[in-house]
């Protein structure tokens, strides 16, 4: 795992240690930003891709939910990867996979190859997230974690939020393939910079990889998400399997996966150690994070562009530009909210944030074909402000309550759930929008999207209720500060 001892042992080196840690985290943050941007960059192109590739809306959304699902399947293995290989090796493998996937996507002749490219991209992105969060928890002292995690919020939340803006700008003047040709040189540049600058002391050890757990994880998450996506097309086409069957198989596989991890973790051989779930604050933050990402990626990044293009009939460029103010608000709030968390704790921030999220989803249900664009932008800004108040406190609080030896597994659980929740939200909202529409062509219309936003409102209310269980600052650093062995 990542060893910070060499950067913290001698007092004279303290001044050099902090800049070194900052540089290392900076390289990881910039790389992750480029990679996570691809989660939603295609969201504004869904309508164009259905025509160009000759597939349905519920099929083309797999370019987003498939990306998220792949990450959810790969991320649980990162605990093994971070112990077996050095951070430098993990970083280089991650960027190489992402660059290869970007190249495949840009050259894709049809939907199948494009989906393969997205899956390869996701394999690289999945490894980067836990590496980034684990590095922060090990290199940054508790009293500064909120501000640092605020920067990571810009990566994890703002990159997907502004993805539609960048995608819309590229799509309006160039073809969808250029979304990948623009990203490819950035990915290659990040790979070169990381290869030159990334030097992090570590002591990799030979640990066993439980292949049975990997298979169970893939079947579990894959079955559930495939079934949800297929259910959206059930009214308009035939399937080799009824949607409920892969969902049932997936749930069963996940149950066996959990049982196996609880047995293997007794010998420290679990693919994904589940002991973080014994910490109450971690569980509460995890539930809230799941609800948040369902709305962030499912409603904010997928439903809203569909509403702008299919109901308001805006161009891809305008629909992408409309979500830019909200993305900027989310980015601006990252560091200040992190600093406020360091001072006051999570509760005073998370509750107002959950209220703003629920209110914005309710306001989205009032939109129709005659709604002004300014109203849409205003509601989206409110939504992003709510996300901004919640994201940094939840990520920092969830990992901060864990002992050092569970940080990598806690970050893997958190990252996995983020992607599963995002894919789940995308599949559910698109399904509801498709089934609830009145358009004979099957394309989501105002009625279907209003129904989907109503479901999102219910999720927002659940998040508001869950936020009341977030504890104040007293549960944070004091009990854990003495156990921290990072930079002091």
C-alpha cells in the first residue's frame, strides 16, 4: 500500500514533504478529472447516437450506464491492486487503459465497438478513483482533509456535471467521434506527466486475488443493471430473458458475494473488506451518497439534457451550455465547503444540501413545453448547490471514521456504490421516462420526463430524511487523530 513514512519521518524534511504530497495529489486529481469527464460527455449526444447508430434510447443509454457498471465491477478489485502493485504501476496501467479505450471509441464503426471502447475506458477510470481517495487519506492530516477532499469533489462531481456542456459544444460543430479525439491527447499528456512526476514510496506485497469474488461481483452488479435497462425496453421489444430474471440472479450473486467477503475478511483475504459497515457514520454517509449520485447522474446528467432537447427542442450546444452555470457553482463550492466541514462538521452542511436537492427535483416536475430556459438553469443551479453542500462532507466523513488499514477498502466501497447508484439512477429514470411517455414513437416526452422527475423527488425526500441521521463534528477527528500516521 502507499507508504508515507519516508515523507514524514525526519523533521527537517517536513517542509519538502507537504509540497511533495500536494504535487502527487495534483497529478492524480488532473488525471482523474480527464477520465471522469467521460462518464457523462455523451449524454447530450444520446438523441444523435440513436439515429446515427440505429438503436433505441434505452439501448444507447448503456454507453453511460455500461461505463458506470464496469467501474462498479472493477473497483472492488482495487484493494488487491493497491496492495499487489506500486501506485506508479497502478497509475500507468489506469491511464493506458483509458487512452486505449478512447482510441477504440473514436474509431468505432458501430454501437457494439463503441460500447467496448467505453468499457475499456471505464476499466482505467475505475482504478484511478480509489487510488486518489486512498492517497488523500494517507497523505493529508485529519484537520486538512475537508479542504483537500473539496478539490476531489471538483473531480468527482464537477467533471460529470460539465460533461454535457463540453459534449454539446463539440457535437454542435463536429461529430460525436470528436468527443473522443479531443479527450485522447489530454489522456496521453496526463499519462506522460504521471510517468515523469509520479514517484510514491510503497511496499507492495503478494496477496491472493479471490477470483470467485470477482466473478460474483460481476454477475451481481451486471445482472441487476442489465435487468433494469432491459425493463425499459420491455414494452417495445422482445428479449431472450425476462428482465426480472437477471435482476434476481444479480441480487442472489451479491448476497453470496457479501457472505463470502465476511468469511474471507477473517483471514484478511477478502476482495472487498466489509468491516467499514460496522461504523455508523460510514453507513449513513454511504446511503446519502448513493441517493445523491442517483440524482446527480440519473436526473441531472441524463434526464435534464433529454428534457432540453426533446421537449424544449434546444440544440445540443444550448442544452450543454444550460448546465454549465450549475457545474461552475458545484466547482466553486468545493474548497469553501471543505473548509467549513473542517470547522463545523458534516451535519450543518448536509441537511441544507439535501433540502435543496429535494426542492430542485420537485421544481423539475413543474416544467413543461412552455417553460423558459432561464427557469431550467435556475433550478439546475439550486440542484448543483445542494450537491456541493453534500458531496465533500459525505466523502470526508465516511472515510474519516475508518482506521487507516480500512481506508483503501472504504474508498473502494464508496466508489463502487457511487457508480452503481449512478447506473441504477440512469436505468430507472430512463425506464420511467420511457414507460410514462405519451409519444407513439417511444421517445421520452414531457409527460414521461415529468414522471421520472417525480420519482427523483421521492429519492430527494429520502435523502432529506437520511440527512437527519448525520452526526455533528463530535464524531470526527478527535478519536482518530491520534491514530493517523500521515503528514503532521
